[in-house]
C-alpha cells in the first residue's frame, strides 16, 4: 500500500467580500489506497462538506440573473471561473449536503437560487455509475425545492470515447 509522499493544500474562500473559511482540503500524491477505496482528498475528520467559491467571479456567483455552474471539485470550479463562468465546487457528488440529510448545505442560503439556472456538472462517470447518477438527481431535486432550474451538463469521458 502506497502512502502519500506529497500533497497540496486547498484553502476555502468565504462567501463574503473577503476572508477565508477555517476549512482546508489536501490533495494527496499518490492517492492513499485503503480497504474501503482510494482517497485522493483529505480533510479533518468529522468536518462537514463546504462550498468551494472561487473569488474570481464572486459578483457573478452572487447575481441571481447569472447562471451558476456547480461542479464536482475545486479544480473544475477554478477552471470554469478562469474561463469567465460563475462557478462553485462541491466536494464530490454528495458534497451538496451533510451525511444523512438531503437538505442543501446552509451556505446555499447565501446564494440566490429562486428562478436561477443551475448548470450541474458531475464527473465523467455520471452515465456509468448509478450512485453518481442517483446523487445528481437528488441534488437537482433539492435545488428545485428552492426554486432553481437545474440542468445537467455531462462532460464526455475521454477513456470511454477512445475505446469506442
């Protein structure tokens, strides 16, 4: 079993005008292999998931008239933000809620969701992994309960494309 030899720290900006949350995530290299699966990211035990809000497009993120892109992961959220999109990240497909609940994270209340188009961008295994598919459907339902108009954006999986 490989143990991580290095990592980088991902700090979480706050939804406010400035400042940072007391929440960080580590990206492990190589990922940690355990009996329960592969761990690519680590955070302190018993910390709830948080929204990753790139500072770059904060005004657009807070603007209800602007479509909001929600991706699985911080890196994809940053890539979309650098391309000019109002994007936030969730930690994995279930990162929109705390375990045992299907209620949106409290941080979502700071965002204008009613009447807003939400582009939900799951990882490429959406079409092949029933757990991911189910989680995305539940997330869309939770967004609809708050008056949002979620739409799924599926990014093709290049591995599957090349084998076709």
